């Protein structure tokens, strides 16, 4: 004979326990649902971006926005990152009598980690936030609904060009970041601290190989797709009003930055 409900040992009759479980479960359900929605969003974007017709005019505008308009901040951050690496690396290596390895240390640090990561963070702050705000404003002005009413795909006209432009531009911007960073390390190491130019570049050529360059490319491609994905997703989900767009932009930058660091860990564990 079954127990009455009030006498069942496993029955949860305490409202406080139910409230506690609901508070724990609600965020988990929200995160899982959002991850599923983001996955569907990315799948539709990839499907649209891989099927003609391609909007080359829109793509070139996005390439100019992501690429050329980001050059100044990439050059500045790359130069001073390399100079800081030059100083810190020199005084660290001097403790073990290996200052000749400054060139490889600067190059490997930039190629493997700092170039892709810092470059992606800069592009997120400059371009990703702007894309989120732009799409968010279009959403609250019902411009996206107007595209759908005219039979035009928002994914083809808004999202796919952003994804393709980010994937094209991020490896190039990362290469520029690394190149100017190596120059910054050269200025500090050779011009200020007295390391020979031949030693700086010669040792660098001995230690840097194609695997390091390939790792830079893989990471920058992944980060470019990630920036475009999160920026467009958050923009399409922006709330109404200036506050909603502002909140979506902040969430886009924060989420992109966190995911860049998380993905960097997993990519590093796979590639090295």
C-alpha cells in the first residue's frame, strides 16, 4: 500500500526547499536555453554565408570597418606590447645570462598568445561593440522586421557580411599586431639595451617555426568568428530603448572577452 503524500519519505513538501531548487535551476535552464539559441543562430549564419548570392558590396564595407578602421588601435597596442615584452624579457633573461634569447621570447609570446588574444580584445572593444549597437538599434526601430516583410534575409544582409569580414580581417590584423610588436621589442632590445640586431633576429629565426605561425592563424580565425557571432547575437536580442541597446553592447563586450580567453585555453591545449 503506497504511503500518503504527507508520509512519503522523499516527498518535498517544504516550500523553502522548492524555492531554493527553483532559484538554482532557473539560471541553469536560462544558460542552456541561451546556448541552444546561440547555436541555432550560428548555424543559420553559416548556412547563409556559404550559399550564394554573396553580397560583396556589404562585405567590403564590413571589411573596411573591421580591418582598416581598426589598424590604428592595433598598431598602437602592438607596438607598446612589444616594447613592454622587450623590457620585461631582457631583465628576466639577464638573471640567467640569456639575454640573447630576447628575440625568440618576444616573437613566441606574440605569435602564440598575446597577438591573437590582445588583438581580438581590441577588435571586440572597437568593432564588436559597434556592431552590437548597430544591430540593436535596427531591431528596436523595427528595421529587421521590415527586411523580413520585404522577403529579405537579415542573416544574409546583416550577419553573414559581419562574420565573413571578421574571419578575413582578424588574421591580417593579428599579423600586423605581431609584426609591429616584434619591431617594438627590437627598438627596446637593440636600440635601448644594446643587444645586437643580428642576435635578435638570428635567434628568432632559429626558434620560431611554421607551427607557431599556424597557431596564430588558427586562433585569430576562431576569435574573429567568435567576435562576429556574439556581437550579432547580442544585437539581435537587444531590449527596447537606449538602455536595452546599452546593456546588450556591454554584455557583448564582456561575453566576447571572456569567451576569447576560454577558447584561447582550449586552443592552446590542442595546438601545443
